[in-house]
C-alpha cells in the first residue's frame, strides 16, 4: 500500500526559500525617503508604517526615483547621481550630472531617467540600464527643480525656482518645445493616469494650476495653503494632493470640479509626497519635523507620523 507524500518537506523548503529572499521581496509596497542631512534613505513598510531598513543615500540626497530594484538619487555636493541596489544595500554606481542636481524621475517603462540640474538650467536624460547620457536639454526656467515624465513617456514637464511657467520637453526630439504659463516659482508636478491633465504647485502664488496637456494651457487655478509645494495624484486620477510648506498642511483637490475638499494637518515644512498604488494612503515628507506623515485617503485623516532621518526631502513608493 503506497503512502501519500507528506507536505512537510515541501513546506520547509518554501519557508527556507522565503527566508533567503531580500526584505524588498517579502512585502510591498515600500516607501523610500531621502534624508538630506542624514545622507540616508529610510525604507518604510506601508503595511505596518514602520521604518524597516536604512540605506545609504549619497551626499545630501534629494531627488529620488526607483525602478523597483534600484534607487536613483541626486547628490548635489557631488554633482551627480548615486545608484543604490536595494537588495545589496550599497551604492553600485555614481554618474555625473552637472552642478546641483535636484528632482529625478524614471519613465513608466523603466528605460529612461531624467534629472533637473539647477546651475546649468537643463534636464539630463539618461538610459537607465547603462547610465549612458542621451542628452542635456536646456530649459527656459532658471534653477529647475523637477523634471517629470508623462505616463506615456512622451513628454517631460519641468518646473524651476525662478520661473512663472513650466517647460515642456519632447523626449524623442530631445528638446524643449513649449512653455505653459503658471504662477511664480512652480515646484511639484503630477499627471493624471491618462496623461491628459497635469497639476503644478506654485509656491509663491500658493496656488495649484490644472493644465490641459492637449491644449497646453491652464484650465483651473486652485488656491491652496501658503507656499504650496509638493504634488501627488491619486492612481485613479480623482484627486490631487498638495503640500503647503508654511502651513504644515496638505490640501485635497477634487479633479472633477477643482475644489479643495479637505485640508489636513501634517508635520512642519511638508515637501514632496507619494500615494500607494491602491490609493489608500498618502505619505508626506516633513522636512523640519524629521518625519513622514501618513494620511488615510478614505477617511481624509492624518493617522500616523513616522520618525525618519534629518531633513526628509520626498517620498517614492514602488510595489
């Protein structure tokens, strides 16, 4: 009489394999927070809202993007980009960018990187896999801060500290092709999932500008809190969130009617933000509180404040 094979050895083998995997493979999504003064990146498990790892961040890390395997971080003092292998927990490469790089973004397909470089008034375009520089594209705005890919990767929208417009770059043509007038000192940029609308927070105007990308013009101006700064867009496009640096709040804007439906307290000097892929939580970097505030987007309530390193600049989330 034959015996039924036991499942115990199989179960033990599966558990052993899971134990051997890096932390990033065991749970998702994670939020990555560059801490400018600490020169580190705090890794937050969004399931538990706790810091589970601390990674090296290069020198004065600010802009951050990820393809899920690597972090791409601007380091201003070194005028470059540091690439951190998430599983290996150590830098694997450094690439030159130019004087004082700021915001970094990666295209949706993971093939391209873009970095805003302040002192050259340009955006550097790189091939993500090889690090090869593809172009150094001049923009009209002075001291560019963010260069953000549209969801289809066709465009880059660029904000700058000394500007009253955002610059539009044609990625394939490798050149600036238009300017769209907004308020003074545009900062954070976000796109709707279909790429038809962009949201731009203008700090000195304390206003968010909704842009029709097809017409390349502003269709709404929404008064936010004082010194509006970071932008994050809900995955379904129903809301745009804006951090208000002086007020220590986040404004919640309905996309349907461009109205502010809530203003929520967070930490001091909220800066850049990110939403989880399911849209249920918003993570806000608080530069002067050395913390990240967590907002429940269903109840529209701030539910937690997570201590991180010193001077957190932003958040990127990847499942």
